[in-house]
C-alpha cells in the first residue's frame, strides 16, 4: 500500500490528542532498498491542526501540509478522518484532559461521602492488625 498521496498528503494514526486543536500523527512509509533486498519502514511524526478537536487516540486520519507553520510545531492539517475508533459514552478513556480529571475528582468525593456514612460497628469483617 502506498502511503504517499498527491500533494504530499499522508495517512497516519493519531497517537496524541491531549493538546487543544492539535494531534500528533505517526505516518509510516515503506522503502525497498535494492542493495540489501529488504523493505524498511520509516515513521514520520507530525503535529497536525484539528480545528474541531474531532480526532481521538487511535483514529486513522489523512493529513495535508499547510505550506506554512501554525505555531512553533504544527505544519500539517487534518483533512479527513478515515476511520474512528469505537467510543463508548460510559467509557472514561474517551474523555480528554481536564474532563477526565474532573470526573475522577467528582467520583472521589462521592466515594468519600459513601465511606463517611458507613458505621464501623456494623461491619462484619474482623479488623486486621
């Protein structure tokens, strides 16, 4: 399968989506070296601009060069999402950044309140020394 597309577009998979409107994409390309009669894989790691923050970890995307730099790192833009990883609404791993931390903090407070309501005299398990 050729990874190189017209206009220097590349296909890769998202490995980092923690920054707002930015994703890190690994693009593989294969080159056959006649001297060694072997095919080598080269991975190009690029930062791409994702305007609506639609890409998530593991998605397969098509990226296109901007022709200029957008900030100190980004030189590509996400053109299309070719395949999205299935996401469950109840799954905590689909939350990004501060959303996941806020969820953990909220559940931590709920668990603490549940422990405050338990009477130690009612517990049937013997205490261990």
